[in-house]
C-alpha cells in the first residue's frame, strides 16, 4: 500500500472531501451532534494530497489536524454550511469523497437566547437537513467520481447498496460494525467496498491510514 503514496499519481487532480460531524444549534450554547472524529476523511484528504492532488477539505467540528500544503481546509459547523462549502468546491473537483457524518435533522427554530429550564418537559421540533452527497450526485458530470460511506447496524449490504444507487456514487464504503476495533472512535477499521458495477471487496482490519490508502488506490485504479 505505502509505495503508492510516494508516487505523484494524482498531480493535476482536484478533490473535495467532506469530513467530521456537523453541529446543529438548539440555542446559542447547545447543539445536536454525533461522535464522528473526522479521522477517516482527514486521512483520505492527506493521502490524496501526498499523491499530488489539490484537496478542498470541508471539515465539521473536529480535533483532527492536517498540515499538508496541498490541503485547503474549510471549517464549517452545520450541515447547511457544509453543503454551501461543498457546493462551491464541487464543480472543480474530479474526485469527491463524502466522508462526513452529517446530522440528518436540525432544530427547526433555534432559540436566539439560551433556553431556560422550566418545570415542564421540553420538545424540540426538527427539520430535515439537505442531503449533500445526493444533491451533488444529481449534478455529477461524466468526468466526476463520487465516493460515499455507510455505517449500518442492520441489513448492512442492502442498505449500503440502496445508498450507492440513490446518491449516484461510483462506490460506497461500508464500515463494519461487527468487528471489535472498527468504526467510530477507533484507530482501526474494516471495510467492504461496493462498486456500482456490482463488484465488491472486503478489507482486513487496518489502521485508518491504511484504509485511506486502500480507498484512494481504488479510486485511482478506476479513474
Ligand atoms: N450524507 C450527506 N449529507 C447528508 C447525509 C448523508 O452527504 N445530509 C452522505 C454521508 O457523508 C455518506 C452518505 O451520505 O457518504 C451516507 O450517509 P448515511 O448517514 O449513512 O445515509 P442517510 O441517507 O443519511 O441514511 P440513514 O442515516 O437514514 O441511514
Ligand atoms: Ca444519516
């Protein structure tokens, strides 16, 4: 895997990567969020940058740091902000990797002031966020390559294949939940890649850096 990174097989290529969680404001001090670390998306951005690609990384709130000169990081907070940044970068991006854990819903009317505790229970009404991958998938040209991710707890293959089709991905990466050490918060991952051609391949348990290299190798082979 590693010797591929030394080569400049992506020089002259522009890429877009969405990564990290999003945070959806409830009021000025609270939000709805998720446990995504942003590690996988940042590792993919770094791998492509090392191979010579110019990468726009649209990153939700994350502790992950990257210093590669080929990466321009656009920091965003909400799904709507992530969409607007991705929409701007998409027309120039040959490779598009949708690695973000985008919140599916946001508070419909975030409070302007901090919500005070009262003697009653509280309900917050939520509205659906825009689907970034699906929306950009509708505007995908023949020259553009789209990669998505899925994490499922049930009917893994069926759900992953439905997303592959619905969002117009070239392939989708299913993160295994079944293996110890895989998924959220871990430094290792085990994946299955489902191609739109019907081909599929499963990896062993690898570090996120090696998974990133494997995913980018799969893109490069297909370009
Ligand atoms: N995705 C996105 N914008 C959203 C939701 C998801 O771009 N608003 C992208 C993710 O980055 C990922 C893929 O779509 O590449 C699948 O995300 P996932 O949350 O698994 O799919 P959903 O369509 O939201 O379905 P569900 O959460 O109900 O399983
Ligand atoms: Ca979702």
